[in-house]
């Protein structure tokens, strides 16, 4: 399953970010299918956690991952923050994209572990 964007979270996020582009607004957007093979999004409409999680779980189930029910949004958000930092995106920009109101809340996702 290596290299399968349905299972590899870094590859999946990278593909998502390529599709999403650099527009200002929410990081996770609610994509809507416009025409066959064409997708549109609005940067002012955030994808709800439940829909994001449902879509990831469906992809994992389709790919044959037995533990798809244990996937949560927290690990996805942590991975996204850490990937953006590795790509050199400034902390202020990531904080805004992730919709954190304080730096202390944001930096909880930057740490290597939630256990201090």
C-alpha cells in the first residue's frame, strides 16, 4: 500500500494541498463536484470535521485498511501542521489556516508529543 494516497497520510495531504492551492482561507475546504472530473471549492467554507473524517475512513476502508474506524482528526491536524512547518510555512500563517486563536493552542500541535 506504499504510495497509495488513500493510505499514506503524507502523500494524501500533499495531493490535497496541490489541489487546494495557496489561496487564503481555511486549510480544509469543502470541495464540491462541479462536472464529471471537475471539483470546485470556496475558501470561505470550511470542511466540517465529521465530513473530513468520514471521507478519510471511506478511503481507508476502500483501500483495505482494517483499522480505519480508529482514525481521528487530531492526528491529521498534527501531521498537517508538522508538514507545513517542514515546508517552511511561517507559524503565523499555519496558525491562521488551522483557525487557532492562541499560540499556546497552536504549539500543542507542533510538539513531537502531546505528553510533556
